[in-house]
C-alpha cells in the first residue's frame, strides 16, 4: 500500500469515528433534553397541584369560592408559591395587582393599584384564617377606594366642563372682539450699529420692532410699539442707507398674535376648588372656593387699535 492509499484509509477511518461521535453526541443531547422536559413537566404538575391545594386550603379557611377563577399561579422560586389575584370592578380594575405568597413561614400578601394611587398594602406572614380576613378586608377597602375614585372622576369631568364655559366667558369679556377680526402690523428689522469682536472683526447689531405703519411720520420718525420684551414705546429716525430697515407686513387674527404682542392676565373664578387626593388632582365644585385662571390678551395699544376698527376680513 502506497502513501496515498494509506492517507485515504486514514481519512476514511477518521470520518467514520467523527460521524459515530456526532451521532452519539446528538443521542445524548436528545436523551438529556427528554429527561429535562420530563423533570419540567413533573415540576409543573407538582406546582399546579400545590397551587390547587393552596386554593382549597384558603377556601376552607373562609375564602369565597367565587374568587378562585380570578387567581393564577405565577412562576417564581421553587421553594415558594406566588398567586396573582386580579378582580374586576367593583373590587378592582385592570391596574390593580394582588400577589399572595405561600412559604413555610405562612401566607404573605401585597396589593396596590396604579389608577387610584392607593398606598401599597402588606399583610406580613399570617396563618390561613388570619390571611383570609386580611384579604377580604383589603378587597372591601379597595372597593370603597375605587368607588370614591369613580365619584371624584365623574365630579371632575362635570366641573371641568363648567369651568371651561366660565373661562370662555372671562375671555369674551377681556377680549370682546370677533374671532374674525384682524389687524395689519409691520415688523421692522434694522441695523442699530456695529461692534468689534474679540478677533477684531466688525459685526452688525440688528434689532426688531413692531409698528402700525411702514412709513415714518412727517418729521421722519417711526413709532415702534411696546412689546413683552420692550415695554416702552420708541421713536426712531431710520436712515435707509445707515440703518437698512426691512419691513414685513402681517395681517393677524387674534389667535395669530405672537406672544410678544400680548400680555398676561389672571382672574379668580369662584365656585370651584382643586382637591388633592393621594397623588392625583381633581377639580370639584365648591361655592366658597375659587381657582386661578391665567390667559393672554392683546397688548394695550392693540386693544386701542381694535376698538377703533370694526374688523378686517382676512384675504
């Protein structure tokens, strides 16, 4: 047998050993997986049996059987059993969560609800009878808390609708102009001067203002009206070559006025009160109460302007 034949035989033998080992490895893997699956099913069966026994024990200790369908087992540590209880209204809601844990120490419960922001309730480790009493007491407390939450929510919705109407009345008195009313204003951009930077370069200083006209008066002065950022009326004599004024015409409705052309007002609206409940806030009707209402109206000079015109329909 020459060298090539010997190498071919070696390759054939190595390939046979490799395939045998691969088959053996896959068989061991399959056997191990089957064994693990059998153990998992057995553990699952035992856990389910323990769960059913625990529910039976609770029922014998006074737990109403109607609660059983609302309990499900949670997968937790092997040495403990955790049961989740989620009851519908009136005892709870979709955001209520009751968890019951059984260990050698006894029964332990924890409950909370995100919707009503109720404080988390804990039972401590208790024997079955005491735990059932804690659970029933907690369910009734939850029912009353949710009923109160529903009542506050309904009152809040009605009060907010009424408050919105009162706020609309306040706005109508403070700004008694048709919604279609428009004003024609001119926004002017101009160069105020020049400044040298740290690098020695010259930079233009630009400013902006609002005017009722895009033309100066007979003496060559342009009046810039007060704004939120510059509350004083200014008179400017703008040189077209030096100041390079650029005018932009605006036809604005009341709701289109920029914030700088408005001023803030605040009024107290009687008959309402904001009530704090846990972490939430509710609006309730209260004849002796009042709430603050902040809103913005056109600047005083715009109000004068609007009083002197009927209104100009937008084009």
